[in-house]
C-alpha cells in the first residue's frame, strides 16, 4: 500500500513542472505572443495549405512561428518579416496576395464579372421592354379574336 | 439555334479550366529563389561537428544541395538515384541533414550509402527555412557563381534526370 502511494506521488511529482515548462513561451511575453499570432494568421502553412501557420500544428508551421517570434524579438517590422517569408517561399505563403500586375486579375476579376453581369442584365431588361411594347400594340380586334380562341372548348 | 450553344460553350470552358486545375500539383509551389543567390549559411558538418561547411566554400563549381532526413520516407525512394549520380560523378552532391538527430543521420547514410561529398547538419531547420524548404526531400542546383538555377521539390525521379543533366552540362560550360 505504502509502496503504491509512493509510486503515485513519484509519478505526479514532475507533472506540474513539465506543464509549466511547456506553457512558458506564452507566459513569457503575452504582448509579443499576440503579435506573433497576428502575423502568423497572415502566413500560409505550405504543408497543410488551407491553414495559416497560426492554426496549423505541422512541424513546419511551428518552426515558422518560432522564426517569426525570433525576428520580432530582433525588432524587425511586420512588413520585413512578410517580405522575408515571401522571398523564401513565394507569394503563395501570403494569405492576402499583394496587389501587383500579376495579381490584378485576381483582385479585380470579380469586379469585372459583376460589371459584365450588370451589362447583360441591362441588355436583357431593354429587350424585355421592347417585347412588352409590341404586346401592348395589339389592336382591339386581335384581343377579341384571342379571347374567343382561348374560350373555345376543345 | 445559336443561343442553344451558349450553355454548351460555358460548360466546355468550365470543364477545360477544371481539367487544368486538377492536373496541377498544389504541393509544388515554385520557389522564388530560382535565379537568386543561394542563401548563405555556415553549418557544422554531419560527420565532424568541429568542421563547418558553407556555400561560400563551393563557389566556382556547380553543385547540388540535397535536403534530406533519416525520418523522411520519400528520401529513401530517391536515394539510389543520388548514389548512382555520385558514382558517375555527374555533379558533386552536398547533403543538408534537416531536423534530424546526428547519429540517426549518420546511421542512415551507413545503411543506404553516402552519395554526399559532405553533409551539413541543420538540427533546428533554420537554414531549411532560409532556403524555403517545406517538405523533404528537396534539391537545389547551384551554379559556379552561387546562383540557384533549379529546384526539385520532392524526390528526384528518373524522368527528371535528362533535364537535370542537360542543365548541369550547360552550367559547367560544356
């Protein structure tokens, strides 16, 4: 009994210590950690491509977060870090693509499509109005003829 | 009659776009480092921690940097090809042992053959990040002026060899 109790005590002893060790980086400097996470949300994890490195627990994402943390500690600006990352991994790593000549279609393409849609809509509405005018120009005789045809029993 | 073809045209163009989209490999992100100077590093050697290795030492020759690790399954697939390349002296291959334990890396090379002239030891993976490594294996062909000329993402396949060898010849000025 006492041997068991001793074992339990022994096992439970290092647990809180280990836990404290793991949580340390966040506790160390919450402001920095917040900054790291904010920046990490802008960077794509290239292993699990639809996640940011803030969301992902892939080893690469952890390494990249550490890299971001280190660079922030060295006093680098957000822009400098983002441009460092895109110079190493390509623009694909940026979750929000930069606006430049190669991304114009990406940024303004949807707007172009909406404009195109509006043009088509206006064109179709005009066609419709013309058609309606034709219908309104039907003479009284024709109306009467149509009415009698419709009331005929088959 | 003409109007009837409009949905067909839209459908066919959608299929074409989808086809192209599906045939691309999203894992292969083109590296912005191709055509740029190789990022500098000075790392301890895998086999001898007291010695270092740097791309600086290799200026003046065409060489291949192969990023690999003992825990990497795909590395094992490409390994025989690297060994064969080394045997035929196609290009000097330098290894970058990425996020590995030193003894594991050495043991792995002892088991499977060592194609590397020298291997650098990147325990923390920092140099890997600097080179834009996101999945091992990755290989970079560096020219005499220290410019990265080509990158292979994933295992080098026999089908890549023709292109790679032509490029090596060209860079060597043959």
